[in-house]
């Protein structure tokens, strides 16, 4: 009964939405990349770099939104590197992605030690504070969960609508999806598949970095090593779970976050007193894997995903 009671508390769903927010940013970024035909395994490292860049910018004296912009710019730079190696040069997307993750992670750690050589504990910044939307935040259960969040959470949900609209209601979105499904048809229309794919990876990487920045500028108020903690790899799974659609990916992010928020609270119940805490730590990942296995069987993978395009070749 204690677990059922937890599921009907506003604080539980508020925590789930908060945990889901960085996943939403990063998953949207990966959706854009993969819809254009490029698998971006650099997501984990890009999130780490974005988390540090945004936090460091604010710690250096800039505003919070400037910090978000700095994080996005850093992510786009890594996206430019990734797309240059994988799209025009046609190198392995797996190898390049893992290389970008290693490069972004190690360079972030180096920059941290270089900027703060004598620091033993991470300095704190003034992070985004929750903003209550008038009237809506008073709605029972839903109000506290959805309308008492930080501005970055509202931005994450708004981007789901924006990305969905662009992908499915505009010529630009059609070109991106076609680049991931039938690049020869795109080239036949006189459009550059290389430019479309590179642009998608750059924009998508920027969103991944903002997901990382959420952790240091909204969820926490400092940067520490291992704070991303595998969220990038979870986002890759969420893309498959969501069948490469932003709306379904949002539901997947919230579902995983709910499992994560639930395991924290269950540990504090009488049930948690008799079950090893490691079981609860595994729970969100096990349940997510099960959901992924069930849903992904019906998922339609973009036909040209990870397929290099060379103009004139079939």
C-alpha cells in the first residue's frame, strides 16, 4: 500500500518530471541526429561537456541563460567534429561517437582541473529556481508536478512540441527525415544530403549539451565528476523506445524518471528495510529494458540510419 500511496503524491511526480528534463533535451537531440541518418554515440561526453561549460560560464559571472547558450555552443562544436568525420568522410559512426565521448569527457576533466586546481569541493552557483505558473500551479496533484518547475523544464517540454512540428509539419523536417530514409531522393531534389545531416547532428548535439547543463544549472548548483552517470546511453535507448518520435520519446523519459524517483522513495518504506538497496538501484534500468524490448519490436528504424551517403552511388 505504501508504494501505491507514493504514486498518488504530487511530490513524486514533481521529482519524476525534474529527473526526466535532462533526458528530454538529450533524447530530442538524438532523435534529430538519427532521423537524419546519423547515430551519435558522443551523447554521453557531450552532456558532460555541456554540464561543465554552462556551470563554468555562470561561475565566471555570466547570466544563467548565457550559460545555457555557452553549453549549447560547446555541444554544437563537438557536433561539428562528429558530423565532419562521419558524414563527408564516411567514418564509422560507432567509432567516431565513442571517440567524441572520450574526447569530450577527458577534455572536460582537464579543463576543470586547469580552471580550479586548488579546489577540493565543487563551487556552487545560483541555479535556476522553480517558477510557479499562476493559477495552474494550484491544480491538485498536476499543479505541483507540472507547473512548479524551473524554466529549463518548461523549455524541455516546449521543445518537444517545436521539434515535432518541425519534423512532421515543415519542408525542413521532411528533408531531415528523407535524409535518414532515402538520401538519394533528397539528392534528386537538388538538396545537399551532407549539409542536412551535418546540420542535424550539430543542432542535436547542442540540445544534448543543454541536457547536461540542466544538471548543473537546474537540478544541482555545482559540477562534479560522474554527474551525468550514463544518462546519455539511456537517451539512446529512449529514442528506440519512442520509435524515433519526439512525443513518444517524452513519454519514455518520464517513465524512466518515474521508475528512478520511485526507487528512491521505496527505499524509505518498510519494504525497503528488508530488501537490499542495490535491488532498488537496478529497478529503473530493469523495467526500462523490459519496456524497451516490448516496444522496440514494433519500432520502424530509419532505413538509412548509419548508412554513409556518396552522391551518385546506389
